């Protein structure tokens, strides 16, 4: 599961924290973050963390009053299409986390702490999903993008409204006047 250190996973035995804070590092497959019985991808819209991709976890774990504190960084590679030209892009999601695990967690505020271990997988999964880009991903091509449809080209004015054969909706007339700079000054 972990290529760098096969002894490490996202299930941390609490006995390792008896002597104080613990620096915990692990590299796991994204597929290991799936819910039990669910092999769905780590995905937001069209952007995903490939299931065969690595997720790096670097945390400092510390026993605190009423639970466990986990603070550090989680990193994973993602891929998704450019919103303008659909060229496949790749990037890296980095999540800085500071979370609390408790035996009786408050929903949405803390994670479950088991009597013998802390399962970091739900926290890691949520942190990565929250860092994936959900808006337009920047086009890697210089402007104008050679793959961009002509309808999205700024030089493209759209259908010609000067053509008498094409009727113009009168509700758009004030907007067209503003676009052409024909608006009246107040």
C-alpha cells in the first residue's frame, strides 16, 4: 500500500503517541481512500485524482485533551480538461490541515477516534476533494488558444444583427446600444 514505507498506512496505532507528538508520513494510492465497498474516483465535476495516483500525507499527530490533533499537509496529483479547449491538464492539490479526532465526534467538526487507532483516510479524502479545482482551469496555450472554438474567440462577434433577414429582439436593444457605445449619457 505504501511504496516508501510499507509499515505506514492511514490507520495510526495510538500507542505510538504515548511518548509525545509523532511525525507521520505515508504515501498511499488514491484507491485506498475510497469508502469501504466503493471504488469511485476522487472527483469533483470533470477533475479527478486518478485511482492509481499517489497521495502523500505528512502530519504531526498529538494526543490532546479529549482526542487527537492532526496537523500538516496532504498532496495529490489531479487531471482534468481545460474549460476552454478540453486539453487534458494535470496539477497538484495541496491541502494544509488542522483537524481533531474524538471518541464522540461532533458531526462536521471532528473525525472519529477509535479506541486503539485513528483512521486518517476520511480526513485525507475530504481534504483532497476540497482542494480540487472546480472552476475553469487555465488553458495552457497562449492566447488565442488554437483549440478554442471560434464561437469563443473574442474577435468573433456572433451572428450579424445588421442583417435585415434576422429579426432583432427589441428587449436586447439597450444592451446592444451599450455594446456599441451608443448609450445616452445621464
